[in-house]
């Protein structure tokens, strides 16, 4: 069984993992980090999105064995000193969710998006989130939330 | 959905990969980004007993300049390829097509060589490689060999890659600024596979077309070139575009599925090829 060392939300874990174990199940069932959801399980919906070495990735399509040496950030590692990330605040303020199931993945994909474009247009947000599905079709407020958060991120960078 | 059990080994070099594949034979599969393979494993459509992980083999990553060609490491991610300065400068069509593969998360993990070695005729990269006349460098137990894209794709999800072979890198010709390009990908939702795609590469000169290369996605069990259209466009004036593109589906036997019947795919190939050629010419 491969032995992995993986840093998740700032904590380093060492574990023996079955080769077929998918990263999302490692996070949820081994580490108890159930903030990351399993949606479609077919690499489509993006509910399981985490940051993998800093880039958004679908944790249902990565083997835990491939994560050896990697740094993973989940929705549960975004807040700093008890304060929500600007995207978490904005999804709350703009009501960027209905049932909330897609939200962790939407936010993690948006973190990556804003890191590479801190002032996206509506179209750029929609294009940038095309790997994430909201079955409530609450996209309008999701786009508003991401753009609102972009403003806060920019202000944070200049202040 | 949980994949059936398999063993996993990570290798540090192409030689180690070939050796590992040699040990396990037909039952082994190469794993790079896993974005074609892991979905198949989860659906239990593939049952390898061993995965040989080449995702960290340095010599299979990155893009380098090789005179009149670029050489793209097979394990370079889509995202790295589409943002690569050499690719953008010398072969911008690659950046453009790769930007339409999957979605951002898929492009962060999936690899350029993986998308080709998987051999899915609905994928965007096989038709791209075919239209570019790319050359694939394959390592096997007998050493390395070059295979032309036109000889690489054998049948649906089948390529010339044998059980002990690893696709190491892809050589693509640099294209001068007289080449225009456009990829028309027709699908129902943003991240879906192409129902049909048409890639046009067109070399222009003073109101006429010197050379056209048309790659078709999902028009058969392998990627295809629209040869009749290419011949009709070569050396012709732009007046012939509509007639030439009416021949884009000639000789094809496209698959039928829930999205499209064969005759509808042929219709799409004609329409999309015309649009692609017009856009490639700057129209």
C-alpha cells in the first residue's frame, strides 16, 4: 500500500492508502473533512473542487496516492484566524447559493479564478466556473458574489 | 463509484516506466494526469491491475524549442501548454484548442499527451495533432521511435501504443504568421465533449489560399482530415470556400448517439468547417 505524506489545510498527514482510494474520499472519510462534497462522481460537477498545489482540481479525479507530497486546500482551510475568506463572505452576502451543495466547489474554483484575474467580467466568471454545476441554477447570484469578492480582494491587496 | 482494486507504482524516468510496463504487460496502464483514465476506472470500463504513474517524470514535462519544431512533453498539463510562451508564439492554434478542452480544473490536471494517447475521437487533441501533422515520440522495450499522427490512431480508443509503450513527447511544426486558424466545437453545454468539431489551419497569400488543413473531431472512430475540402481549397481563391466545405463530410461514417444521428453530424461537419475556414482567414 503506498504511503503518502500530504498537507491538507496546513496540517501534514502521513497515511497508508489503498491505490484506488480517491482523494475526495481520503479527505472525507479518513480525515473527516466533509466540507468537500461528492456530487456527480464523474468529473463533471465540480462539487469536490479543492486547491491541489495551488490550482483548482476535482478531488474525485485524483488518487490519494497521487497526492503524496502535495499541498491541498479545502473549503475548511480558507478562513484565516476565524475570519471568512472574502469569497465566503460574498457568497453569504449576495446569497450566492440556494441548496448550498455546490458551494464549497464553487468557492474553491473561484479562489483560483480570482488569483489569476482579480477583476473578472460576468462572462469571465461564467467561463471560469464552467467546471462547476449548480443544479438549483443559482448562477446569477454566484456571479455577483464572485465579482463582489473580487472587489474586496483588490482592496485588501492595496490596503 | 469506486474503481476495482489495482496496484500503483510511481516512476521517475521514461526508462523506469518502460521497465515497469514490461514487468506487468497487458494488465498495466500508464497514469499521468488521470483525467481520461480515472473516469474509466470509476465506471469500471477499464480494469488494469497496475497503474504506472509518470506524472512526475521531468523529461516528459514542459515545452522546448527544436529548430523548426516545438517539442511538448506528454505529461505537460493542458493549462501549462495553453499558457506556454513558445506555444503562443509559434503555434497559437494549440493554445486556442487546448483552452477548449474540458474545464479549468480538468486542464490543471489533465495532460496533453494523455488526451492524445487516450485516442478518443470526441477529444479535441487528436484532430489537432492530425491537422498539425504532429509526430509522436514513443518509448518502448526496443528503444524510441517516431510515429506520424496519421499512423497513430487505429480505432475507437485504440492507438499504435503497445502494452509496453509510453508516449514521451509530441513534436509539432512551428507555423509562420501567414497561417490562420480556428476551431469550431459544437456541443450542448460548456464542458461537454464535441458532438462535432472542425479545426481549420489555413495559409493565406494575397486573397487566395495556399494550403488548408482541416481536422475533424468525432466524425468517425478516429480523428479525420477533411481531405476533399483541403484539396478543393489548395491554391484556390476564397470564392470557393462554400463549395469546398460542402465536401467536408465526404467519405466519413460518423457515429450515432443520443446527441446526433450520422447525417446530422455530416451536416455539422460541413457547416462548422465553413465557419472555421472563414474565421481562420480572418472573416
